[in-house]
């Protein structure tokens, strides 16, 4: 059995337009790196975190520690781990910064423990880590980060996650303005009531999007990437959202919406050339602002957390 396990934990886009709280996908272009090893101290030690030093290193406050603890509790083990986190995904990014650490942690710990759990079972533990980030054990980032591809969270009680492989030529462009929006705060902005007519359009779009993914029907994916409920309420948090969306659609994206609770915005595209054109369009809009930003162009990852060594 390996003494050290090094993993790459990808970023992810949740909500995906119409799929608020039930849909997400993993992207390969950016992610955290983590190295785990067993220790004999019966406790977790999180080393100073590279990249974003302000994150908590106390295991009960860091999503990585909380997720591993959930796994150990289920297993009835008090195994200790040394945990190194190299963060590349800014916390509060809307591209699953917390999920990446939680998912990477449980996949690596499971590997060191001799794989007592399947990847699908690990989603539950990664999800528990999210409680430390937003107070809520949600799986729409955790599931695709652990499993890869698109993931539908059909139900929580019991957890029922359905994975769909991404169509081969589906590309994603994400712009990440370097401002922080906390999931908790973006959630508080939402009205608890939904208009029935809007809900009906949303159900139609979710069904269309899932069918489009299954059939690799890019046109149907594009038509279905509409959100009539959440985007309107949250877009006020995102600078330049309307201009960005307009420019991206003009450049040929299939669709565009807020990634997670923002501030990141994603666009899906058919093929790399379209994705590059969309990236330039995003760049043109944001280069006129004073807000620093990063743009990632990547295929949708069908892998989820990858074991590097
Ligand atoms: P994101 O969508 O980028 O994950 P969240 O608001 O859901 O953003 O999570 C960020 C919060 O989670 C921050 O308050 C951060 O302090 C907390 N957190 C705890 N551990 C980690 C970690 N290992 N990586 C990222 N965020 C963490």
C-alpha cells in the first residue's frame, strides 16, 4: 500500500443554468493538489495551506478534515493523516473550491485505507465536508468532483446521484472575477417561492438538457441552458453579467449562466475553437473593468478526482 497519495481534485460548475441545486459537472482546467499520508497520532494534521493561507488548518473547520472525519466515523477508525493542500481554486469562487478539497481528501484517504468505499459512496463523505463551508451538506459540486462528468443529485434521503458522461466535444469556458461571494450569502438572496409558470419552463429545460447530454445533441443542450428562476435574482452580485452573457452568446456559446452561486460565470461550447472564441469575448468585456479575473478553457472532465501518484 502507498505511503503517500497525491491527487488532483478538479473545479466544478454547479447549477448549470436550469439545474439549480441538482446538477453539476467537473472541469479539468483547474483544481487543487493534495498529498495525504497516514500518521500514528490518531489525529489529522493539516499543514499550512499553499495558495490561500487564510483558510483554517484546524481539521474540524477545514472541509478536508470534516469530510475525512465523516468517513472515519462511518468506518469506526481513528486513523490519523497528514494533509497537504495546494489550493489553486480561490475560496468563494463559485467553482467548487470547498468541494475540491473535500473530494480530494476522501478519495486520497480511501486509497490509503485500502479502498473500503466505492467512488459513489465517497460522495456522501465529501458532501459532509461542505457543511464546514456553507452550513449545508450539498452534493451538486461534491458529486461531479468525486465522480467526474455531469452529475444529477436526484435525492438526498437516501442520496441518489446519477452520473452522465459528458459528450466528447463539449467544452467549458469559465471566467472567475477575483471577488468573493459566499454561497451562504448568495443563498440568502433567493426568494423561497417559485412561480408555477417559471417552474414548468425550468422542468422542461432540465429534461431537455439531460436528453441533450445523453444524445450528444449540442443544439438541444444550448436550447435547454436557460434558467428562469435563480439567475435573475443572483446576477446583481456579478459585475458585467448582462454584457458578458450577450458577448458570449454572440461568439457562439451554446449557453451561459452563473457558476454555482458566482462570481464565476460559465459557458458551454461545441468544440475547442468555439471555446477559444468565447474566451476572447469574455476577455474583451472584462478587460474594460478594474476587476482582476482569470479565464479557464477546458473540456468537461469525465474523471473527477485523479490519483497522480
Ligand atoms: P466555493 O463555491 O468556492 O466552494 P464556498 O463559499 O462554498 O465557496 O466555500 C468557501 C468557504 O469554505 C470559505 O469560508 C472557506 O473558509 C471555507 N473552507 C474551509 N475549508 C476549505 C478548503 N479546504 N478549501 C476551500 N474553502 C474552505
